[in-house]
C-alpha cells in the first residue's frame, strides 16, 4: 500500500491542498457520520444561529447509515450512500470549517465551487464494500440525533480507511476527467 497517501484527522489546509484527484488515501482518526435527516437538522440549527452538536472544524463527514453490529464487532456493514442528496447543505458546512466528506457519486457545481473556495475535499469510498470498509472502523460513539437510528450522527475512529479523492480543492473532478479519457479512447 505504498502508493497510498496517509492522512490523519482533523485535516488542515496544507493536507487538503496536497491532495489531488485520483489520489488513493488512507485516513486515520475520527470521522463523523451523517446522512440526509441529520444534515437537515444541522442546517436548521445553522439557520437559527444555534450551535451544532459537533465541532466540524477540520473534520470529515462520512455519508453512511451503518448496519447494526454483529456480536464481536464494533459496527455492521458501513458502505457510503449517494452524496448528491447532501449537496444543498454541504457548501454551508464547508464555509463553517468542514474539510471533507466521503460518499459515492458525483457532486453538484455548488459543492465543487465550495471545495475550492474553502479548501476542502470530497472522497469516494467503494459502494457495495460496506463489510470491507467496516474493518477499518475501530470504535463507534453516538453523538446526536439517536432517534434517527442508523442515520444518527456518530463519531467513528478509523484506521487506514480507504478512499479516493474525487474532487479536490484545485477544481479537479475525477468524474469529468474519466469521461474525457473514455471519449479520447473511443
């Protein structure tokens, strides 16, 4: 795994600016989980000017609703969910200091612009590999909105969690770059 970049959370501008589209990355440190419902609640707090239940400065949010843990495991399958559903909330979170997100699929133009403006990064994790990704999760702590069940906000400690940079802080977009390569190859 020598061709991976190894990073630790929380992220700094320097770490983010060193990442480029296509980089394979192993993350060690804390990630927060949040999906649609949790994002909606966070956004409502932001609109009211109220504090968030987590400090997002330098943090990464993983778009996941993990399955319950089997005996002897800290978490069940923990694969990424489709990211565009969080697009309407993401730019504001980056403005407030969020440095990264992990999901699957493309992001909209507003998110890509926010990544450049606020020096942040979007990673993709392999969809369909939730059981494999769960092996990198070493601890799980409920943080907020437990009534949302799997979609509550949790704090995960991960070791060498594998992701790929899909959108970087320089305007790079792996989806567009790969489409160009495909067209050129045809």
